[in-house]
C-alpha cells in the first residue's frame, strides 16, 4: 500500500502545533508496518536544507488560474520516510507558516501541486491523506 501525506507542517522540518507532531510520526509508524508512506510539504525559507540533506529533484510548471507557476521539487529522507518539498519563493519564502494575507492562494497552489508532482517522483498513491484546510483542495 502507498500513502501520500500532504500537510503544511511536519516535525522536525517545520512545526507550529499538533499537526506537525502527527505528520512527523504517523508516516514513520506506517513505514515500520511495511506501508510506503511519503510526505509532501511546502519548502519554507526557515527549513534548513543542509541539516536535512534536502536535494533538488526537478522543476515543473503548474497551472493556477490564468498562469503557469514554477514549482521546484526537492526531496529528503528522514528516519526512513521520503519527504518531498514544494518550492516556490513567492508563496513559501517567508518566516510565517500561517497568517499571511494570501494563505488561500498559497495553499491552493500547494494542494494542486502536491497531486501534480506524483508522476514526477514516480509515486502513485493508493491513499491520499490531506490534512486540515491547507490541503483540502488536493482531493477535488
């Protein structure tokens, strides 16, 4: 079974509360049970790329409304779980995870992109676990 977690935060990379704790531990627990669990997160500017050995995979362009928007795809492995990071400086080069005036647009982009990267990372999820309002549009 393959499970893709889509979340706005995950310990140890970025955490503001309980969601970060759950996404930091549940995929690892599933992995220990033999499930291929992976996580997609935004690549916020405060995430330490060197510390977590986050590497560039490729970039694509994603349609959002009337425009094509750059999406960098990065990856890292942490405690046996693959993490993918969505890079777009307009949306994620900020110190705040939440509370920005354009949160709706930022997370609409993230939700759409999290689904669209699957062929580019050679992963087809059997289950998509979209967490909280930030990722609600990924299941439409």
